[in-house]
C-alpha cells in the first residue's frame, strides 16, 4: 500500500484514508460497496486505453501466463492485472484479445499501465473531493 501521511486516497489500492484505517471493522457489505466503486473506476480507466475484442482469448492467455484474476470481476480489471504482471513483455496486445483505443495508438503498454493507474487514482480523488469531503465538513 502506498498511503503517505496526509493522503486522502491511497495511491496503491485507491481506497480512501478512512477506509484503509477502518478496513478490518467493515462488514462484508461495506467492503463490497468499496470494491464495486473501485472496480468501476478501474474499468473506466482501462477502457479509455484498451478495448477487449476477444474475451475468451484474454482469459486463455491469463490462465496460460498464470496471472491471478478474480473471474467475478469485470474483464477490464483482468486487463489491468495483465499489465501489472507483464506490460513490458507483451509485444502485441492482439495476442491477448486486446486493441488499443485511438488515444493509445503508438503508446507502449508500460506507458498505458501508468496512464491507467494515474486515471484510476484521479477518479478516486475526484469522488473523494466531491462526495466524501462535504460529508466530513458537516460533522
């Protein structure tokens, strides 16, 4: 976890500071709500850079490469796990059932992984500032 003192959102897991601190006290339902929020942001960030054109090929490659995924998650979350595990070793995203979006053409997968992580973080921070901070100021 990359949570620095004073950070409102963890750069690693993208949870809010109070969620990181109180995580062990949360119910399964509370954890699920947080996971769904984070998944939605990650899916948006990945979709802006890569498109899944063959889900079955992606899944087969993930299994072949022994990359751990949660098959209950949106497949775009799998793409991020793939990039985290080996963006520098993938020469052709098409071999994984992926296609770059127009804005990602000519960009290395290592750079796409960085962009996705940056966007995922930005979405989490924006949500925190828009919806959490006002609630904290009322108390």
